[in-house]
């Protein structure tokens, strides 16, 4: 390759190279800048230093420009393995979506090795195991253990119960009634385990020699987000009635709808007797077997346990209940309203 000091460029060449340095993609623009610098009197070592490359690289592209013009600054076609079938990813995804039994195999689920061999035999698609694994990941597949799922019971009246709740909400939004969700929970001295940041060895949370628990009752206004709570040593129907009396006192006028699940605390005779004595209070039952999905109070309980009881052993159930009480006192109407949305 001839050694060059600098190139002599015409005004037209400079304009063409300037356009390429501004508009071309990636390395072609850098190569055009090399040629422009050469035309301005820069030596090959100076250009190599500016672009942090070898002098042989600079000489190559100056020579290519001298021979072919701006077109010579483009990359040449390279030899190598031809590109794979562009539909390979879709084929892998489609086959993985069908269990092996559908294709006449005895295996219950695919492995990368089995899928690779099947694609080669059935479709003539020659892929490595690494390529099949990569395509699976690109299509959203993950190697995880499945979960056993028992037969789920369903409430045949779920649709009508949810419709009644929606009508009550509309009345509450219009100021014609009040709708509150109720629930109870037990807070245990045995710590709740949640994911957490840890460094070094895995954190070990001690457990008490004997478990104790404390009960909490909660009510959430579906429209205003007002939050009411009461605690007790036990979770009995009599305690629930005492909590209902507090709620009735807080809402002295208007129809009062109570959204409840069918827990024994809510269906006890003492509660039925109280409802008869308070005719403006009407119970709306949440769907069986899925009440937790429709009751925003459940989310308040979870947040309380995550923040107060997770990953630590309290000194006593009384200390833990006091911390929970401070947390529940801090539940703001705006936050609670978002829970109920």
C-alpha cells in the first residue's frame, strides 16, 4: 500500500465528504472525517491519534477513498455462516406451546435437548441447543417449576353479589347512602416472612417459644376513604358487634351498606339480632371463595403486616399490637381510597 502524506481534495469532494461525515451511519462517518483531515494537511499519525486507532487503519481508508471515492468507505461484504431461518424463533415458540404428546412423543414436557432434536427431525431446522434456549427466552419462556392447583369452588351467586355492590357504590357516590367494607385479621407473634434486601449470609429470623395473637377489626368507606379500626384480644362476634356500634355512631343518618364475607364472626346469631335492631343497616355479602379479591381491607392488613410484623420477632404481642395500632392510625383517607378503587 503506498504511503501518503495527505490527499488533495476538490471543493466538490469536500462537500460530499462533509455530507457523509454528518449523515452517514457509524464508522462510515468517522472514515469520512479521516479523509477530510487528510485533505486539511493532517499527517497519518496525527489522524490516528485523533481517532484513537492505528496508522495502518488510517492508511487503509485513505487508500480506499483514493481508489473508489466515498463508496469505498463502506464495509465490504464479509464471508461467514449464512443467516439462520428468520422464522426460527416463531417455529420454536409455536412448537413449545404444544405439549410433546400432541406430536406423538411420550414425554410430558419439553426440554431444550428434546425440542432441539424434534425440530431437526420433524422440520429439518438445524439449531444448536444454545440457539433454541435463546429463542425460548426471546419469546418469553422461562424454566420454572409449576404449581399444583386444586379444584376451586365458585360462588354461583357471585355475579349478582358484585352487581349489588356496584349499585350500592353508585348510591354512595351520589350521597344517597354509605358503603363500607369490613374485615378482621389476627396478628401473630410468629414473624411474617417477606422478601427483603440482605447482604452476606441469608438472614435468619428467630421465632418465639410460644405463639400469641391479637385481633383487629377494620372498616373502609368505599367513597371517602375514611378508615376505622378497633383491636381486641380475641376475634369474637361480640367484639364485631361492638365495632358495628362504633360505625353506626360515625354514620348517624342514611342507609348504611356493609360489605362482608361469610366468616362465622359475621353470621353469628348475635350479629343477626343486632341487624334486626338496626334496620337502616343492610348487609351485602361478598362472593364466597374469592371475597379477599374484592375486599380492599385485605390490602390494608397486608400492608400493616409487611410494615410492622415482617422479618422480626417483637418483644411481646403487646408491643407488636401497639406498633400495628400506630400504623393503622396513620392510614390516610387518600391512600385508603386508592385501596378501595
